[in-house]
């Protein structure tokens, strides 16, 4: 679960991820 939140959090800064 943590991985699904951790990864998108960093990617969000670079690319827009639909969380």
C-alpha cells in the first residue's frame, strides 16, 4: 500500500499522476 502512495507522490512532482 505504501508503495502505491510513495511512488505517485514523487512522480506527481515531475508528471501529473491521477491519484
